[in-house]
């Protein structure tokens, strides 16, 4: 894990202002990849976007098993959310049955972001 950013002023903004994301399905699980655009953003993201924070930002994941994988050379995190899609794409009528929009939904969520990153 990289060292955290030093403390400083923050501003409420969408996660997408400093991070990209892509998501999809793997059976009944959603797979969410989130990456930082630069080293300082990675330092912040790695310490901020925990499993607990993901559950806060995406309340529909609160009761589900979530596993976080850190990919430091890519400045990225990967989250696997078990059961978000029930039995899988063919077994339901969910609005986003393949979880393609979950990454963008996460990017739209607001949190306190250091001003130096904005």
C-alpha cells in the first residue's frame, strides 16, 4: 500500500472526478475495477476506497460479501460483490443484469476528496 496523502482541505465531489471505473458480471457476482489517474490520486484511493466505504457508497452491497483486491502497479482496486446479480444475467430482470453500470454508479457517488486532486 502506498503512503497516504498528507492531511489537507477537502471538497465534496464525485469519485469520478479523480478515478475511472469499469464493471461487469461473473455469474451472480459483480466485478468493479477502479483506477486512479495519477500517483497522488492512487495514494488517496488506496486508503479511502475500502470495502466499508464501498458499502456506504453503494448501499445495495451492504449485506453482500465484498472482496477487495489491490493492484498497485496499475494504481487500481478491484471489488468482487458476490450475489449482487442473484443467480446471474439469465435468471433475473434487474435493470442492469450484467452490472455494466455499477462502475459509473460508483463514480457518481460523492465523498470528501482532497482539493489537491481536484
